[in-house]
C-alpha cells in the first residue's frame, strides 16, 4: 500500500515531488518551508527543512542529478529560490531570485538537462521567467509575456528531435530541439512558447489549438508527456472547470493540437503528473482523490486506479506519479 508521510508541516501542503531516482521527497507548504525526506522501501526519514521564502511555497522542482542535488521552489512572495544539498543533510542557497515577479509565482519547473541548468517559473503577474545558469556561475533571466490575467502553471517539452511540419515521410530533417514550454493561464487557455533558433527570443508557437473541447475556467496545471512516439507530442491540462483535456499534436511544430476530453470530474482539478513512461496520467482533484488514467488502443482514456486522500484536506495536493 501507499506510504503515508506525516510531514510535520504547520499548514497546508501544496506540492510533493520525488527526485529523479525516487529516493528523495520534497514537500512545500503555506508554513513557508520546504521539507526533505529520504525515502526507501516502506520507510521515510525527515532530513532537512529549507527556509527563506516569505510566503506560502506553492511548488518545487528537482533538477536532473547531473547538476547535483538541486531543488527549485516558488512562492507567493514573488521569488524563486534554488537550493542545493552540498553535503548530506546540509543545504545551501545556490541562487535567490527575489523580486523575480511582481506577484505570486505559482509554478516552477526545470528544463530537460540537455539544455543546461534552466528553470521556468509562472506568475500571477502574467509573465513566465526563464532562469539560466551560466558558465561563470551567474544566473540570467528572460521573461515571456504570456497573458495579462496571470499564469498558473508551466511545463517543458521533452528533449526530442522533431521533424518540421510539411516534410513527407522520411524527408523531414531532424532539427536540433529548441527549448519549448506550455503554459496554463487565468485566461482559460494553454499557450506554447519556443526559443527561436534564429534570434534567441521566446515566440508563441503558430500551431493552433484544434476544434473541440476547451477550458471554460482557469487552467490550474499543464503537463507535457515524456516523448514515446517520434513526431507525436502529448500535453495534458486541467482546470477549475472540473475537466482534464489531453492535447495531441502529430507532425511537429506548426501542426495543430487536437483536444480530447479525458474526463469531467466532480470538483476542480488541481494537478497532473505523467508516469516516467508517459502512458499513465495521475490526476489530483478537489474531491480529495487521486486517479490514474491510461489510454486504450482505441484512444479512449480509462481509469486504472483510484487513491483516496487520507487527510482529505480539500486541495488535493500534488499527484506525483513516478512509477
């Protein structure tokens, strides 16, 4: 059965993320702290409490282990902090991007490691920031102006060479992957942004969202699935409107994203997480449950399991499906 972790946080827990190896767990809370646990088998041990934020900590993200044990956190205080475990149980602040945004930073995510140590953060000020670690140990920041109502979530496309749309079978030349993110906004929609290979600027992708289901309320989370089939991209989005939509694009950049309703839930849907293989989607909803979904060969999404939230505290926390 599931391991139940009593986090000892003094307030609501907003996120829980396992690292690359599934051996470390980070949780973040309205008590302004992050707690780190070592997880092995059926046991866990609290090893550190990270402080530094001046407001609720909404989300955390682990980097790839090639950069060491590095964790990014984002908060209502408008900042992103990047922490590093320098020695076992000893954490230092690698970088403090305070005042990075004018209002709450709602989501943070590290890019695929092939691009370097890069993190994107989504904010209520309507912008997404991209923090890049440079060779001289400084950090650069770029901003994407997404939508004026605010951005709730950001997710990176996996590092996978793509074929430009319009190329016939076998004719497409695999181009070097460009960093790409998907965002979920308070304007009820998702957007795709790519850093241009020509001028280095972040540009909104031209590929339109196809006809069909669309969100009618705030998009709370977006999750880009791991690349399984070459030339096929899959993104899931969830919303305050109680739905999850799975968007599929075939044929690379410039092609349209075709939406499919995964399910209409009983309550707002807070968080999404893909399994490492990209075949199972974990959905965390406001009715205090986590459900796992898988697409059949007929393309229909079916529920494969259901996990009741033991505490039942309402916000559903995070669906960290790292199986």
